[in-house]
C-alpha cells in the first residue's frame, strides 16, 4: 500500500461528511462495520429491489393482520 493511513482517513471522513452528514466525531466513533452497513443501505439493490406486486401483497397481508 503506497498511501499513508492519515491522508486516506481524512479523505474518507470528508466523503462521509458530504454523503451522510456525519460530523468528524461521529465518523471517528463509528466502527468499520457501522460505516459499511450505512453505505450499503444507500446503494441500489443488486437484484433491482422489490416490485410493485410484492409491495401490494405485503400491504394486503398487513391490512388483514
């Protein structure tokens, strides 16, 4: 690895601040797993997500209990 930790971490902290609105102290308190989970949730679903038919079926099932 040719890049030092400090500059890379500072750049990542800036990206997180822009994307998620996290202040630096929140970034530094987060675990790598927390950061990965939040960023993964922001990405589009690889399988295209849920379709309208499934949403309607879930809404109908919930309505009846």
